[in-house]
């Protein structure tokens, strides 16, 4: 727990920001000034423009106390999205919780790759999302495909509830259904598009990840078994069964997993249709069809 100065030591917006930026920098946060501002916006109820334009304005005692608590949590490497309870993905705001992964920009690679393969965005296609978490992949796609319908599956009921709440908040609940399930084991229908961001971190590598991931993301959504491919082995034959002829399967993968995932897809009778790299140039998504 970081020390909280008395109000007399940090009573203006500018002083509070300077204090927080120093503490966050000492804790190893990469963008301490920017994150200090975001946390102060949340604690004070002031917008970014007010924070920047009026650094001399005083904070109320309650605002300062809340701000100091938020800074303390971030210094413990709790992700800022979990502190605030939401995260932006595909320019949409998603609620997050202990049962869900924190949506990350890398996963937008899958959304882009799928949209590039859909020539008619007004088509009434059916999408299945395996391991839906917050629902960010499915809901991002539905936001771009006005006549599409989607089903999201998750093994955790708390995650399913969060995905449902996100669909409601985004005005997409009429076109979505979120169910409890073990991948596509209980699914009998077939879909035009199947998407998944399964656990793909090698079990022994999880503790070496950044604290924001290893301490706060649910382990079940990270742990891909000894070689990181356990989830792909389970879901690949099920996805192949549920994919319509001519349909599209899009999978997020970890760095260096392309060959292993391709082999599993081939064994399930799927043909590779391509892939996509994330902004760092890492192969992040593979596409398959029947």
C-alpha cells in the first residue's frame, strides 16, 4: 500500500496528478502521467478537458481519498480497466469482471480478419463465439453486421452474465444469446462463422507474464495446458462439426503456435484460408473453412 499524503500536501488537480505520476512510475507503469489523469477523471467526475485546463482547482477531500485508493490499486499492478470496471474494444465500451479476460487490442485482429471475409455486411449470417468472455468479439462483429445473429458460449456463468449485460448496454441483446457450455459440445446447429479466443498460454509460462495478466486475468481463460494447444484440441473437431459448408472459422493464436494449430485443423478436416498479423507483426489469427 502506498503512502497517502495529507490533503494539505496535494489539494489541487495539478498536485494530485504529479504525486500520482511519481508513484505510478515507481511501480513500473509505462504511461504514468496518462494513467494518473484517467484515474483522476474517475475519482473527481471531471472530464479530460477540465483536468488539463484547470490544474489549480482544488479537489474535495472525498475526491482525493478515492483518487489515492485508485492509485494504490494501480501501483499493485491491477489493470486500469479492472479498476474502472470497463474497457474499450473496437471503439465500444465493455464491462469486465473477475471471470473475464481483459479485452486487448491484439484481439481486434480477429474482428478485422472476419469482416474482410464477409462480402455482404447486410447478410443474415449466424455467428458462434466459443469461450465468449465479455462477448467483445461477437458483439464487435454484430455492431458491423446489422442483420447477423450470434450465440456466445462460456463455461463460466459469471462471464456469461457479463456478456449478456454488455449486449444489453450496446443495444445488441435482440440479436444475441449467451449460453453456458463446454465449447460446442451441446450445439447441434451449424453456423456461417465461428470465432474463438481460447486459452493458449503454456501452463508453466503464466506466472512469468506481466502482473496485470498473471494476477488479475482468470487462469482458466489463460491456461492452454503444457504446450498451449489443449483448448484447440478440444474445440477444433466440435467447430468443424458446427461449421456450415463454405463457412469461416477464425481462431486467435499465441506467438509461434501457427504450425500446431494448422495441424489440428487439418486433422479435423478443415482447410486453411489465411491469417492475419497483429500490430506488432505477430501472427495472431488463423482462418479455416470446410
